[in-house]
C-alpha cells in the first residue's frame, strides 16, 4: 500500500502524487471513500491510500475527475447516502485491462 502523506487541501499536490505513483500499480479497478480515508485499488488489491481525504474535501472531487469517475456533488459529500457510510466507484472504464502494457 502506497500512502499519501501530503496535505489533502492542496489538490494539485495530491494529483501530482497520484500521477507519479499510479505507474507502480496494475489496472485500476475501484475507489473506496469512507469517513477516514480514500483508497484507490488495482486488480491485485494493491492501492494508493489518501488518509484524511474524505467527504466534504474539494480534493476528493479532483481525484475522482482524474480517475474518470462520474459522480453527483450532492450525494458524493453526503456520507449518509449509503447505509454503511462507505462509497465505492468502479473505474475500469478509463483504466482498461492492458493500459500499462507497451507493445
């Protein structure tokens, strides 16, 4: 697990970290948001963890846009929109199988 230790308030720093580190992962599959953190998972269950990046944080929207996730601002920042308070987004449409392979 790769853990982000920078400020979650600085969305440009967060996105640059994501772009630097995403090459260490395989095909991305899912993003999970809960009350404490956000985790981006790949097909091998390796991931990028963003502690403190949660509901109400504008950088969360930027990360989701970077990953090509379609979301509604109203429901994204409402943890009570799901019974468990955990939201999962599939990201396989943009990060298709084999995107990391060079022919």
